């Protein structure tokens, strides 16, 4: 896999942002560093990074656009707040009791209210 300047910039954007951006959000940030980068380059690079395991593609129910998260190699799930729409990394307690199974990947999506929105709902 070829390490291009575009790939480096996208990697740094994902490394610095834990907000699970969409390809368009990554593109908007990348344009600030690489004004000539195209949206198709961002999509191709993200696809390649997903294939090579560098990046996780996250698809929540009800969202038409995928979000992206740097694969940090830790065990975590993704929590989406139904009120504000923010996505959070949350701890996932592993190992699971899967004797005899060879687990290659675990995807966990949790939906509910984040602490701020839960507090607002209680106050309402």
C-alpha cells in the first residue's frame, strides 16, 4: 500500500478527531491542508484504509452516510445519542465467552441518550 500525502492527511484528521466524521467532513478538513484534494480521492483513500484495517467504517441505522474511526486496536463500541446525534466511543468488556470460536471482528452499536441529553430530558 502506497503512503501518499492524501493518506497521511486523512490519517491525521481521524487521529485528532474522535467524533467519527463522515467522508464529507473529512474532505472539508483535508481541503484546508490540501486545497486540490478531491472528494473522490477521500472516498477512495478511506475505502483502501478500511480494506487494510487502518480505519473502521461505521454505519448507524437511519443514517445514509458512513462514519469513520481510526482503528486503534482497542476494544470499544460506538454509542449514538438519539437526541443530539453525537457518537461516542465506549468501553467494551472483552473477552467474550466464545470458547472454540475464532473472533476476527466485533461491531457493537449502542443507541440511547448521552449524559448531557439524559440530564436535559430529566430537567424537562
